[in-house]
C-alpha cells in the first residue's frame, strides 16, 4: 500500500507509469472494450475507470481512442464552433479531440497534449487511421504547455487537471495559451468537505484521480485568481467511493467516520473565459 507523500517529480513519474500501463494494456484488448469490467484499465487491483462517461453515442466517437478514463464530457458544454482551434490537456488516446473535431470541422485545428509518450503514440496511430490532417498530438506537461501564447479558442480537459501537482501553474498556462476573449471547459474531480489524509497522500489514488482533488471552492478561487472570469459549473454529480477501494487505505472505523462526515467527491464540468 502506497501511503507516503511523494514529491512532485515522483508523483509525475508515478502517474506516467500508471497511464503508460493503461495504454499498453488497452492495446491488447478489443477496441471499445476497456471498461471497469474488462480489467484492461486496471493495474494490480486499481481501476481508473470509476468515473467514466459513455461516449459511444457521440458524433466523432472512435472506440480505439476511448480508454474510459474521463469524469465528464467537456465538449458538451465547451461551445466549440466550426473553425476553432481546440486544445485538449491530458489528451490520452484522443477521445475528446476526435469528438471536438466533429464540431470544428475540417477548418478547425485540434491539438492534444499529454505527458505520456505511449499515449501520444497511440493517439497518433488513431489519427492516422481516421485520416485527419488537422489533428496533432504533442508530448508535454500541463504546467508548461508546448503551445504558443494566445493561439487557442477553446481549452478542454477531462479528469486530468486533478493529476497536476501545481494547479496554479496549470491554470496560468491555460490562461496564457487562450486568445483574449476565448474560453475553457474542463471536467474534473473536486472535493466537498475534507478527505482523510490517508486518501490524499496515497500515490495510487493520486494516479487514479482521487487524491489530487482539491476543495471545490478552492478550485474555483484559483481560477478567479488566475484572471478567468464568468466561471460557471455547467454540470456536477456526486461520486461515491466504494468500500472495497477505501479498505485499502482506511480502517473500518475510519471509513464509518468518513461516511458520517458528509465529505464527498464531485465530478464537475467548469467553464470560464479569459477576458478580452
């Protein structure tokens, strides 16, 4: 059981290792069959698909790109228009990018950024299969996005900003790459109340989008402090952490106390604007 705090470099490496394993496991599974029941998105006993949404009915959906790792559908509220330049942070195998391309059309430009080389390679293979010439995937970190200043119309992200140790820097980078007057739409996990310290400090859970969650108001305040305006929560839903997961980190008494506390995780889709 990993229950010690790791420094930022170690956390990033832990996350990179886990998502590398997920991508490689998925390569050995039938397309579109990477759900919780298939086991292909699990490393050891840990599932990374507990929050995922069903994308299969969306225009632009590509089963090869769907690793069931999101916690929302940011493209639904992103206000993407034909011809837009769209940046997806933590783009994985390309799931959200390909849905967004159906909205931008052939005149749009779509850029995915991911820090895991194997994910980038998988996304590029998927792009080649689909024959898209206005989609590209770049290796990089969200705290230092490999995109020029003020060149993006819409930033999207799906259950990835949680994984970034320095969220303030990530939000600054989002602000930097957006054009004045442009906007973002991100789906992420936030906390209402207090998570037990054992959960927050568990590296395994961090890589699974849980321990990196910060309090909902803190998340929104960081966006405001960065300079974003018109910040709204477009959608949210409560996430129930199963006992079998909590049992790996908490005693029975600690689980009961956590349940009684009213603290909970929330999947939230949040929008905001860089002032023009």
